[in-house]
C-alpha cells in the first residue's frame, strides 16, 4: 500500500473542467492558477493525481518545477522542458508516444512526428517562438497541450520571468481562438504565495489577466482516515479518534509531514493513563509553532537590523513598501538602538532574500515568503503585547 493518499475523482473532475469546459468554465482556458501554503501537497497532487488524469483524458502534459533549480532562469527551464517533449514526440516508440497511442487509440505517429523547425532553435532569439512550436504540436498531434509550471510565482520576480509569461500568453492566443483548432493550449501554474499567484490573474498589466485563480484543495479528513487506517494495520494502538486527529491536522496547517511528526510523538512518548485524544491537540499546538520558529530563528541569526527589516515587512498584511526609505531607517534605528544609515539596508535585505525569508513581489515591494511563518510571527507579537 502506497503512502500517498490519491484523489483520482477530484483530479478527474479538474481535468474535465480544463479540457472540456462547459460554458461556465470556459475561462479556465485562459489559464488556471492554484495557490496553497507550503508543504500542503501541491506538487504531490500534480504528479500523482492531476497529470495522470490529464493524460488519461488524452492531453500531452509538460511539467516544469521552477523551484527545482533556482539558479537557472524560469525561461530556460520552460524551454528545455518543451524541447524535451518535442524530442520525445520525434522519437519513434518513445514512452510518450506509447502513452498517447494507448489513450488515443490511433496510430499516433508511430515513426515519430516531424516538425518544421529545429529543436535547438526553440526559444532562441530569432528562432522558433514557444507559440510557433506549440501550435505545430497541437496541429500535428491533434490533442490538447497542458503546460504545468510549479511555483510559477518565481516567474514574476524578474523581467525575464515576465517575458516568459508573455510568451505563454502569446502561445495561448495563437492556438485557442482558432475555430477549428484540433486541441487547446492550457496553462496551469501553482504557487505557495496566495497574494502573488492571485496577482498574476488580477492585474491588468499581468500576462494572465482574466485567468482563473483558485485555492489548492487541501487534504482533509479523508486523508486523516487513510493515515489512521495505515497505523492501525501496522499495529499501533491506542490511536486518537478521527475527529480529534482531523482537528490536529487542521491546526498543523493541513501539512502531512507535520501530522506524521505529531502522531510519531504521540505513539513514542505515550504516558500511561493519558488518552491520545487528550494529548494530540497539545502536541499539535506545540509543533505548529516549532516549524515557524526554525524560520524565525534564521532571521534572528542574521542580526538585529535583519530582524527590524523583517518585522517591518511581516507587520504588513499585503505589500510592504518603503523598506529602504529614510523613515524606515529611522524606525530601524529605534529598534536596533543605534543610528542605521540608509545604505546599510540593502545588503541586509539581500541576505533575507537569499535565505528565502522574504521575497520581492515587484519593484520596491516585499513580502514574507511563507505566509504560515508570518501568521506565527503575528501570534507572537500579540502575545508579547499582552505582557
Ligand atoms: N496525498 C498525499 N498523501 C500522503 N502524503 C502526502 C500527500 N501530499 C503530500 N504529502 C506529503 O507532504 C509533503 C509535502 O508535499 P509536497 O511537496 O507535494 O507539497 P508542496 O505543497 O508542493 O510543497 P512545497 O511548498 O515545498 O512545494 C511531502 O512529504 C509529501 O510526501
Ligand atoms: Mg511543491
């Protein structure tokens, strides 16, 4: 039995909405953005549920994770994923062609497809654009092409990333509006920063204005039941009730790893006479802040100015601006207890950026990378104020 709890029905419905949208869902063709907190299972869902469901429905899926390699630019990562797919399509009896053949039944280019451009020129300046390459794929393979970009928010922090989004929009606009198109180009992006992902679809100047942005459907009580069943089969007892365990899972931000950690503590450090249902909520509440504490500790280690900058950013719910201003320097001076010069701010902010504690959301706009960490930070501030 696998350790992954699968959600085939949910995935099938999403695939259906994306590939065969009804009149009401047709906006999904403009792009779908899924946002959900870190470590809640977005990538697992894409790889184990959504991609298989899309492939089962006959789509050609290209998957790129922008977090897999933060040294390489988003544009390069997408280009190389597209090139790899094109190469598979050209290669007789490649596993991709076999898969297409199984689903579509037809004699899917048994000898490999032939494209009217050179692979190495795709995405190269003056070469073949993504729009041109993908149009040819849709027309020859006669199927939908779904490009999934995991952690797409990384693409809006740079100009080059922005170019990428524009190139994808161009591909969509080249393929989808044709009345007799044999397939569509569907773009799916995920990200852990709700506000940033929504921004991609909300702002008029963003490439994907008008696309749909929905929250990633987090795992729920069904996953908890699956987990408890596994533990029961493995002979662990006594176990908490489903109700209390589900509540603990919610407390832990619906994060499977944290839940497993909590259950491990429950089982290994059991005190006789205390019922699991009484102790699990306590463990969950403690663990909840431990995860964030590790991140907050990193801020502390960067020094008092880093702490002051982080505090300023974390205290704002949305976009934090003006962190390099003269006023900001005065604020920092107060909390650090010495005069902070404006030119000292940038290098320290860069350290926070490099540690992935804060992120740049636009020109002069910053935010805390992990919203969960920010939430815990706020809870602590409220506590501090009470004393
Ligand atoms: N359906 C599931 N069943 C069992 N475990 C799961 C499931 N989904 C996620 N997990 C576990 O939770 C952890 C986080 O999953 P995953 O990496 O997919 O999340 P993510 O939201 O993509 O995280 P990140 O923010 O780091 O990209 C992993 O250890 C994974 O094995
Ligand atoms: Mg992920």
